């Protein structure tokens, strides 16, 4: 079994992991970085809506111009039926940062991975972490599976866990996920005929069972998701779309915009939607980034933007740590924690705005679990844009 070595191994090549690899190579080109991704980026990935100010972290990562060439769909903004039946609109067309964006997610993730390679990182695709062995202050020995190429080992001075909500590496080091809310999203896909028009804004529509999200993606594909919890969607079966389609008919704004679409016939996809954080996002010679460190409510539309911001923050902390700054990782944790707490209070303000179904299990569950209102109230972003990030 062959063994390679690097200064930093990043486990997970999604937005957080790939962006961390890019940021590290740009900030500290003397560091050798290996990015480990279990896929080849060729499978379909659920798309998301990004706010206009995502231009800032993309520019810092040096990928903004490439992003603009990649065929993502510019959006005039978002709308929501939240706290009332009539939709409210938030037009981003005149934003100083330009429009919002509906992503071709697979292309977006691969763009960041390619940039990591171009910046000098080693990128291992179709490669999975099997297990790891601590070498103390010398880092870790990682055992990797590379399909037909057979197992390999990789010695790394430092490991970045970017494995999403599972936080595979951090969990193996004893970190625990503190979950403050637990829901799930059920996705369906629609197709838009070539001669049909569809609004470019994303739509969020509250309902007794939770809330609906719908958005047009590049290529004439429309993604629709119902976010609920185990009580509000109890007893519904997702092996066939009948129950889901029945609930969709009771969401008038969402149903109306889908009149020009055809249901794709593809199987529904259910994914967990958790709000929570690790009890500790770093340890001896490792840290967690993106959803591995903490997950936000998808209603906030901050999933990928948060991943990019945390990647830049993590790269700075890691570079300082490897230069001998003993406080760098603790400062990283403090920043993540304060941002998560601010998100929790803002999220509470959002959910308190919807008062139409006080006896519905979904809304009762949210209100009972919400933190006390911030004092003074935090400045709110409208609950108008969303991304559901599996």
C-alpha cells in the first residue's frame, strides 16, 4: 500500500471543502494541500438559490469570473407567502452586487474543485475516507479507498473535516452534534416546456405542514420542496408522489406557478434538514468547516454563502495555527458560535411572523423550541430566499 503526505488534507470536496483548499493555496502557497472527494461531480445535485452578495466570497476565492461563465441562472429576486396569503416580493435586480442566482450545483462544485487544482492542490476524486489514525502532534494517517486503484494511505499534518452534516472525521474524534431543530425536505422535479415562461424568482410559501420552496434551475428544470417535520408529515409515504402532490394542490401560489410545467415522474427525494452545531469544531490537528461545523435553517438562504465564508475563515485560522498562533482555532470557534447564535435569534423572529396555524404541529413545534427574542431585536433579513442543502 503506497503512502503519500501533505500539510493539510481536506476531506470533502463540496463548496466548503473545495473553497477551503482554494483559500489555503492562495493564502499560503507553501502549504501542500490534498482535497479528497468521494464523487466525480458527474451525478445530479440539488440546486440552490444564492443571494447577490455571494459575489464577495467568490471574488476573494478568485472564481467570480469563472462563475459568471458557467451558465447559472440570474434571478430577479425572491418572493414569499409568509404570515399572509398574498406574496411579498424582494427584487434584487438593482442590488449593488447584481442579481441572485439559481445554481447548476454540480457545475458550481466542480468549478471550486478545479480552481483548487489550478491553485496547486492535489485533488483526489472518487476517493473515500475509510478510517484514520492519530499520530499526535504529527497529524494523522488517513486510509483512503480509490475504487479500482486500490487503497492508499495519506499522512497529513492537519485535517479539515468538510463532510457535511455527518461530520465523519470530527465525530470519529469524539465531537458531538448538538441539534436544535430537526426537519426534513421532500423534493420533486418538474420540467418546463421549451416555449413556456417561468418566473426567475424563488418562492417560499408557508402552509400548515411547514413550507414550500420552488425555483427554476438552469436547463428548464424546476425544483420543488416541502419542508416539514415528523409530526406534521406523519403517516405520509414518499414511495409514490400522490401524498406530496395532494399537499401541493393546497399551496395556491406554488401550484399556480407550476401550471405551465410537467411533473418529471422522477422519484421523490427526502433529505434531513437539521439546525445544529458541533459541540467543538476543532481538536488536535483538525477543524470542521461548513455544514460539518454547523448547519443553518435553509429558510435563511445562507447555506452555500455560509460554507464559502466559513472556508475563508477556516483557511485564515489554520494558516495562523500552523505558524504557531495558539489562539487561532479558539478564535475560529468563537466566531462560528457567535454567528450561529445570531442565526438562531434571527430564525426565531422569522418563525414568529407566521401565526396563521397556531394548532398545526409543525408551527407549535417551532414556537416551543425557539430561543427568546433578541434584545434589542436583531436586524432581519426577509424570509424571502431559501436553499435546501442536503
